[in-house]
C-alpha cells in the first residue's frame, strides 16, 4: 500500500469492527498474532496449493488479508464470505510487501459463504484497465476496487476536515433549497415542472449565491454549507452536471478576511491528506496572471513565463512583429524538437487564433573572448546562434537584444506570437500549458501550487445587444477607488473578485458583494439592466437589501476538483461515486429516460417526438 492509501485509510479508520465481524481485513497485523478473529468481505483471489490446502485472499474496504484453508473450497471471485481463523505470522520468505497485512495470515480458517457472485465483467484488481464506459455501467463493482474506495474515503475525510475548519472559525452550517427560482449567474439551469402549479417551473440551483446573501441580511453572519449545485453545461474532465462546493459567506469582512478564512480550510485539509505544514498560498493580480502566464488560472509548478519583447522590436522592419504586443516563451532544451513537431506547434497556435507562430532554435557556437569577428569581438551572436525561418528578417541588434532579454545560453526554443494584447497572451499561455504541464508532473507529481488571483475586471465582453457583461455576477463590488470610472470608462473598473487556483485548475470563485442600493443601481445601468428588469429577475433580493444589508462577501471551493487533485486524478469522475459520462448519460441506470404519458399529464407537459 502506498503513502496515499496509508494516509486515506488512517483518516477513515474504525477502532473496532462490529456486526458479523470483529476485525477489518486491512487492519490485522503482527500485534494480533495468536488471536482468533472473524472477518467479512469479498473473495479477491483463490489458489489451490494441493488437494488439502487453499489460499484465499479476502478483501473489504480497509484492505486484504490471506486466509489459509485446510481443504479445497468452492469459492470464486467476488463471493461474499465470513471467515474465522487465527492470526499467524507468515513463514519466512513468503511475506507480501505490497500488502499492509503481508506479514501475517489467517490459519485454521472456517469459511461461511454469505452470497455467491457471477463472474464480474472486468477485473477488480489494482491494475484493472477496463474501458470507462464498462466501469460506469457496473459502477457498483468498480467502486469495490481499492483505488476507488480510497478516493471515496479521501472525499469523506476532506469533507469532515472542511466542516471542522469552518466550525472552528465560528461558521454556522445552513442548508438552502434545491427547488429554487431562476438566478442571473450565467450558466444554463435545470428546470423542474410543478405538478401543483401547472405551467410553472422551479430550477435546480447553480449555487446558493442569492440564498446565502439573504442569510447575511438575516443576521446569520457566518454561513457555510457543503452544497450540491447543478448546471446544465457541456461536460468535460473537470465538470459534471452535479457538483459539490464548500460554500461560504460572511458579514462585515474584507477580501483579505475571506482569503484568510479559506486559507485556513485549505491548510487544514492539506495537512490531513499530505502532511504538509506551512503550506504556501500565493496571491497575484489578474493583470499579472495574464501578462506572465497568459491565463487567469496559472499553473505555477513550472516557469516558462511570458516575456514582453516590445522594447526589442519597437522599431522593427519585420512586419509580423509590427503589432500591439510581441511576447515569447522560452522552452528549456527545446532546440532538439523536430521540424514536424515545430510545424504542429505553428498549426496549434493558428487553431487558437494566432496569425502565426515564430519559432527560434538557440544554438551555442562559441565562448566569450574567442570571437572570429574583428568588428564585434564581444557580440552575443559570436557565442549564440539563432536558427529560424525569420532570422534573415531580423536586425543584428534585435537578435542581440532578444538573446539578452531572454537570458539565452544555447539549447532553448523560443516561441513568439504577435498581435492583440489579450489574445496574444492567452495563445502563448495555452502553448505554455501544453508544453510545460507534462514536465511539471514528471518533475514532482505531488506538487501543490495554490494561488489566489485577485482584482479581476468588473466587466468582460458584451452581449448580443452590445451591453457590458459582468465578469463574475452583477452583485460583485467594484474597487471603491474605481467607482468614478463606472460611467466614464467601465472596462477599466476592477472588481473585488477573487479565484483560488491549484496546479492550473480553478478551484472556485468569490467576491465582496454590493450592499449599497446606489452602487447596485449604477452597476445595473452599466450592464444595461433596467429597473423593471432588475425587479423582475431578482426583486426579492433587492427588496431584502432595503432592510439593512450588512457589508458581506463569500467564496465557494469546488470540492470535486480539489479532491481529484489531492487524489492525483486528472478527471473528477474518479472521485464521484456515480458520475455521468461526457454526454450526460448515467450508464448504470440509463438516465435520462422518457416519462410516461400519465406522468406528463400530471405535470401539464406535452412533449413532442424525439428529433432524428
């Protein structure tokens, strides 16, 4: 058992087994030698040693132990058994170092079959390579595997730790409704028809956002909930229709207060799961994240930061670099990449929206003081060469400045993109991730690089009518010093919004909320929301704000993503008991399914034929 499994098992350990058994399989050790114990579980493997001796490995959620039976037994994989026997040290040379119980075994065993089993459709062993669709079809079998059980136990331990950390900070756990009213949070919602109010619908909540703000008006002051949320969005590795978040809201707080509250929770969780003390959690502005990493969810496990080459090519004659911004990334030891791989990178940059991608292979051709050029005895070009399709279009001084600016010494690959500022940063940021994340995982798979990204723009883009759109949601408080810009330059307004990022995954978002009717009206106006529209969409919240709403703010941690990263998984389906496929299907139950005509009539619904 590896360290991860040790840690997870320890956090879910039971002092004493009860019921039909008095010991858990995985918790029997040398300290129990000589004792008579009873275990229950599933048959993992059977081996007949002779006509009078069988070895049976029995597994439960805690682990596995070998049972020695003085006869040939009719036991098969996944039979449910009860075994009573004496704990004995294994003979020297037969220990199994891969098992926690590998130094002992049960002997003189009596076996009772509690239930038989058909042959499973795939192996439930540690290294099963069954297709995911088959695993999801038989999820109740897939979850028997030690890896999956450990993930569920890890999830339980993290939820328990999060609850304790919130209670320690004076928070009250409050459940909010699952049948709710439509909210202006951007994502598509699941609608639930009302049987009693035919023609009317509830929606399933995207988050408890408005409910928790109402709790602040109600004076709860410090609220939290491990909340189930639902969004009808396209699914991917880090997204499901149903997801869980640690939802937080507090009154009379600043952004710094919320960050410290969440930091306390994260540090407690990482200490329990990884035994990491004094976890560093950085903070950077959205502007710095975009400039240096090309994304608002930077992966800090590796460098390869974006470098602005504006000064280098300010007066360039090379037309491709005559753009709003010219930026580059340096790939260490990247000069060895093949031409076909470089062509792939150029094509990828164009897929991402770039007009082109310039690559430069950096070679070392000499050492200082050995220049063959009498005119430039100390020229960097005498020491370092540049191989690139565009090298002939660049001036000597541009090449020298490029080498100096990027700190090149030979063996690197330089990738350059020029164009509009934000898109250039984002294109290079994506290339950085694709080239660097694999190296980061190989270098240290256990690295945990948390970072807060703060000071997001208040508005991001426009809708079809040309109205500004809120970068987070319409109730996010602008920076007080930027309020004067709301009417004259709204795109320059910074919000008091913040995201927590881990290894390039966004774990969650939050903000300080608007509690002033005057500021809220100005923000609505900037968004093109009229008073009548505001009243129709969220009038009940605005009404509550007229009765003394305190300053407040909050955050929500995406628990599925956090647990997946701590479990070293790259897909959140691996830490969810019963997930949907990427197309939204439940392979096990067959959902979604059609309702009967009677059910539809009760709900007042008329459903047309399925599209071809």
